[in-house]
C-alpha cells in the first residue's frame, strides 16, 4: 500500500491490520480500535493518523 509518507510505521501497520481483518472479523476490528485509541491517547499516534485509522475502522465495521 502507498500511504502518505507522513504516517508513522505504527499507523501504517494499523491501517494494514484493518484491511486484513476486513468486514467479517468484527472482533479483530474492535481490538484494533481499542489499541489505536490507546496509542493516540499516549501520544504515539498523531491526530491525523488516528483519524485515518478510525475512518477506515468505521468504514469496515459499519459497511453500507
């Protein structure tokens, strides 16, 4: 995947994990969500990175 160069390696790994989990694995998506939020609160992920991860999580968690 080609992600914005401004994303950290950690953020890119989260985005890839979300895509790998897919729509079917809601339990994994919930776990990724908790982990990403924790990293955001600790300052490991930036607001932009967390926002991108969260948007993708929502897209997969609640497909149209």
